[in-house]
């Protein structure tokens, strides 16, 4: 019986020591705090929607969508629209970014706006008679979630839309940073 009590006592002591050793402190003192900001993983952008409204209210609205719900490298996009515009028209364009791989879909545009000083949309036009000017700002540099598209004469070409992620390097140009999404939309301008 004495031997059983000794084994029981050592067993309890072992459990107690193991329990104390496995506990960790949850609170961090200011000296333990990291000195660099927390890095956030890039968000998956599965969908980009361009919505263009005629500033004079005459022409119908134009919507062009890119959608690839399983992300890069999987199945082909389920939507990759051409952009059809009317000549000699000015459009206000709004870009919507979504992650539709989750339910409900996540609005990435809101996150881009919250981190506006780290993001810039870049537009490169080839062959189409079109001018694009970003109309929103982070207070210092443009963003491009909103822009104005001034359409010239009938033509066809492409618009390359790139979202740059530029933490700590944003300077108003498209060179620095990493590319979050890059899409080449065909553009057809008709009379």
C-alpha cells in the first residue's frame, strides 16, 4: 500500500510539473512587442468588374467583367469581357474587386481603399482612341478605383489594367511594388 501511495504521489507530481511546463504566457510586455508592422498576406482577387457610366447620361452603362473563381493556374476564367464604348463619350469608371472563392464573396475594393496609400491602378492603352485619368486619391497620390475615360473616334485596341501593391514605396508611378492583378481587356469603340 505504501508503494502504491508513492507511485500515485510521483504520478501527480509528474502531471503537475508537465502542466506548469506547458503553460505559456499570453501577455506581452512592451519590450517583447515586435518593432516592425505586421505583414498581411495578399488577398486573392478572383473578379474585377469595370462599370462605366456616361457622364451626360445619354449612352447606356457599360460593364466589363473578368472572373476566375478558382484563381490563377486552375480552370479558365468563366468571364473575360471586351469593353464596348461609344465614340466621343466621356465615362466615369468604377472598379470593383472581389474574392468570390469564399462565401459570401469578399469585397477587396474596400481593403484597397483602406490601404489606399499602398495601392495604385495603372492603365496602359494600345491602339484605342481613349484617354484614362484616375479621379480618386489617397491624399497624396492617385488610386484609380475611380477614373474618367474620354473616348475619341471609332477604333479598337486594348486596355491593360494593373493593380500595384506598393507598401512604403508608392510614389505615384507604376514602377515600384508588386502586381496584385494584371488584365488585358479588348476595347471596341463604335460610332
